[in-house]
C-alpha cells in the first residue's frame, strides 16, 4: 500500500494522536500517521453515536484493525457534523492518506481561534521524538 506523506496545511494535534485541520467554520479530524504507522488494514470503523454538542475528549469512533482498536476522540469542544463519506467501501484511505484525505469526521468548533492545548505540527514532532527516546 502506498502511503501519502501529504499533510493538511492548518493541522494541529492532540497528545493522543488525533489531528484537526481548521478550515473556516469546520474542522476535519483524523488520526496521525505516526499512530497508524504499523497498521496494514482497517476492518471496520464503529461510530459511537455522536450527536449535538460534544465535549473535548469524548470518544467519537473506533478504528478496528485485526490487532487492536484505536479510539478517536473529539480534539476540541465542538458540534459533530458528519463522517467522511469517502471512507465508505474504502476504510484503508485512513492508512493511505492519514493526514489528508483519510480524515474520519468533521466538526464545527464551539470556540474559534482557541487552539489550546492543541500542538502545532512542529511541537507534535518534538513530542514524538521525546517519546521514542
């Protein structure tokens, strides 16, 4: 499987490896390439019935692989808008383009321009390097 190294331009990360790309009044949410690096296949995405206003850290979905379940949490206080329809029939898009086309769901932030305590891409890379030591 060929993996894209493209990353969305306004991407911010959580310490639990979710990312959000703010694009106007919408945020696209996915899982970092680092978190997905040893996964070869996604068997299912289970939705945890997100509706209405969602608190930061609330589980939204589970990515099922043959070996583990990866929980995807709301990276910010937000309103859930929907899932990525391009994943229907092509769940491995999450693996092929983890930080771009493989976003999992989208939201609208309840507070705009408040990205604390999200990490910039540079700070996320520093966190990963520290964890690997």
